[in-house]
C-alpha cells in the first residue's frame, strides 16, 4: 500500500516524509517522484513535517502512530484493519484533538456497497443475510475489515446490535440458522486483492451485492482523496461516507 500511495500521489499534495519500521528493506532510499524525501524510521520527524499522515500498516504500528500524532495534533487517515481495543482507544483519543478518517476500505465502490447493503437490509426485513470475503494468502486478519463494515451496515439497516447477531464462520453441528443472524465467511488464497459479496436470501429468491478489487490503486486513490479532505476539519473521527458526501 505504501508503494500504491506513492504512485497515486496528486499534484495538490506534497509528500514530505515516508516512514517504515526500523530495519525494513529500503530504509534510507529515496522515494523519487521529483523529491529528495528518503524512507526513514523516525515517525516523530515525519509527523512534524506533514499536515496529515496516511497509515496503512499493522495494528501495533497504528497504535504508535496514533499516540505520536496526538502529541503533535496531526490529522490522520487510517486504513489499517484488525485493530484491537488499545489501538481503537488511541485513535479515539487522537480524534479529540485532531480530525481523522478511519475506514476499512477506501474504495468508492465499496463505500457505495455499504450504503446499498444498509438499504437492502432495511427493505428486505427478515431475509437471511450472509457476507463472504476473499483475500490473498498473506492477509493477517479475518474476517476482513470491509466484510465487518458490510455486516455492521446490514445490522444498522435492521436497527440491531451486530455483536448480538453475528456469526463468524460455522463448524460442526451448529443447528438450524437462527432468524436474524448475520453470517460472515473468510476465504484466503493466492494473490486476490479483495472480493466481497453480501447475500440476501428470501424464501424463493436471492440478491447478491458484490465488489471485486482489481488493483490496490483504488484504495490508494481514496486515501489520497481523504487526506486532502480531512485537513482543516474540526477534531473528530470521520469515514469515507463523510469524505464522499454520501451521508
């Protein structure tokens, strides 16, 4: 994603720092693009040079970024998924002093899918709802952040608490499917960038809402758009629905 973000850089934005973990390949090398910026592991210095930081890393690295950004009151765009309670709390604290955009997926198509899934859930009422997601074999978290976002959109459309109706995969004799359950299944293999489908099953018919990513550039382009949008906004936590004006 770091490479994709550099490739998606827009003329109205200037790259002032590129930060990677200590010991990562490429430390000290120039990023090119007509700038003298080199890859560094100095997060504090990188933040000091920027108006906004884009973070696509790991939950542990995002935690460190959130804490460092809070100290400098820096705007952030966060695309890391699989965040634990500690990282989420750190982002919430950052949002009290700076504007941040946090999204499981920065694709325009995926965010439209979230809206469609929520509407479908509201209209279709008691139809069975399931989500499947497919990603490459190196993805660490499951279900994907996008699949969970779709599931939560369906729960919101039904006005229910997702944590009370969720079912992440099934194994063994689980019995009949409870009414109102929202199921999520994760598949891993090969180099799949990301595919998500929301299923709605009626008595004699089925609706499928799907999104398939063909390149990481769609996520990078959305993150760049979010970075340009968030600077100057009041402190708080926003998402791509806000960025795209779809709320």
